């Protein structure tokens, strides 16, 4: 059974940093495109950052220059380094992995940015 398990969320003050991790029990993890999405109450789920199987990255305009996505194929893990956090970054952050018709989601980790 495929599992994506997020960790690293929590409460942080504005301007602070957090690092999210997503450990994936995917065989052939390296061929999967991985991404982080977020959903705030009352909002639709939106893309935060994505990284392809070859390492190309893409970011939502609202996080460019502040967040960095990376992956470690040896550890089957994808990371999201979040710096200069703002209250509007508060949301549940979800990890996603997809390859052709296979599409998997984690259960999410809460990130709250508040003083």
C-alpha cells in the first residue's frame, strides 16, 4: 500500500522558517513527479511547489523566492523549505506524487503562521 507521510508542520511566527518532509513508500520513487499543495479553510487546494523526476522545479507565484522544493531519491523523500513565512501561508500542506495514471496524496500537515 502506497503511503505519503508528511511531517514538519507546526506553529511559527511571521518571518520564521519551517521545513516539511514527505516520506513516500513508492517503489521507483525517482520516476515520480512530486509536489506540495496547500489548502486553507474556505479555499481550493493550490499548488505550492513541484519537482519533476529529473529535478526541474516549479513554484506558485505567492511563494517564489521564499520556498524551495527538493528531493532525495535515496531516501524516497521530498522536502519543502519555507522561509519568510507569512500569516497567509497558514494552511494544511499536502504531499503529492504522480506518474502517468498513478496519483497519490498524503494526509497533510498543518502549518500555522501567527504571532
